[in-house]
């Protein structure tokens, strides 16, 4: 069966072997717009209200491109998840309008800093736009990529960008894990219905 499939692919001029596919870190396909005479399928406010019932952890995604005169880059991100065990992959989502994302894309790598229960203020600092987010924030270079690893985070994941996909008004970034670590802490920082909380077991 496999030999037959290969013969068919060759007969129609298709490639029968897959080479490395270059990854464009900044896909910018057009978004579908809702026409003036077309009602959006879901009210955006109701979408946010309902999805806000899903509690999530909170991270800060950081990167450092040596030629970036503005220094390290980072933003607060709750849209993060593990993706694959073999190979080890994680994913996060970022708005296509983000001004921080292009700097992370140029670096080609990032560190996921998983925040602890008492780090709400740190998260707020990285959630603002236009400020020096690293002012007064201690960090060291993550071991594999050199991305900023923030002090006192209970866990971190050091990654290189593997792929970037478009998901509506966001980008879906896939990272291949190069190094990671965790320390004993007092539990995770949680986000639920627009507010920070903590786990109590």
C-alpha cells in the first residue's frame, strides 16, 4: 500500500519526502470581517463573561534578543498550556496586535515564568503596555536560550519557537522545551472572572 501511494505521488509530481519547513514567526493573513449587515454570531461581552468562568494559571512570557536596544521583552499571559510530551512542546496564545510579540519572534526563543500565589503585583507589572516592565524586577538568563528567568517564580520552562499558527485575532505559538525547573512554593496564582485568586486544598 505504501509503495502504491509513493508511485501515485511521483506520477502527479508531488514530493514524496518532507524536508524542513521554515517557520514564519509573524504570519499576518487577513482576518474575516463581519459585514455591516451581518450580526456577529456571539456578543463579545458575553463571550468574555462566559469564558471568564474558566480558571487558569498565570505566566509571564519573556525573551531577549541581543540586538534589541530596548532590552528584554515580556508580557503577562494566561493562555498557556502543555501540548506534547514526545517531543516536549508547550503553547501560548498572543494577540496579533501585541507590540511585544514581534520582539519575542525575533529572539526565536522564550521562557515561560509560572507565577506563584503571591505574585499578582508582578503579573500586573507585565500586563501594562508601554512601561518598562523589567524595572526593579530581578532575573537571570535561562540556561538554554538566555531568556529572562524571573527570580522567585515557582516554575519555569525555557523554549525555542517551533511553529506559529493563526487563530483568529490571536497567534498560537508552539515552543519546544529545552530546559525547565520547579521549586517548592505556596501554590499557583490563579485568574478567574477578572480577578486573581489562589488554590486552597
